[in-house]
């Protein structure tokens, strides 16, 4: 039996944690503190204020926004 491969933004999480020394939950908390900013504003904040690369910042923001999106009724 093989484990399902992680896809999408979450596939970056192990390398983000290793490269920047903080758990994903910390990065998500930073993103949430800047709501209601737009996606690219949040990406720019992670890049400029915390030195995260564009792809990693985009993955954190995309995943966090998707998690926090209100469920359709």
C-alpha cells in the first residue's frame, strides 16, 4: 500500500518549514493577521517583511485563504 502523495500548496510545506525555521501554522497566523488583504498583498507582505520566496509565500497564502473560505450553502 502506498501513501497518497500530497498535492497543491501543501506539497511545499516541508521545504518552507525547513527553509524558514517556523511551522506552517506560524506563517498562516501572520497571513490571518493581515486580513482582509488580497492574495497578492499577502504574498508581498510575506516576501518583503519575512524574506520568503515568491513560490513559498504564494503556497502559504493560497492554502490559508482556501482553508478560511466560507463554505458554500
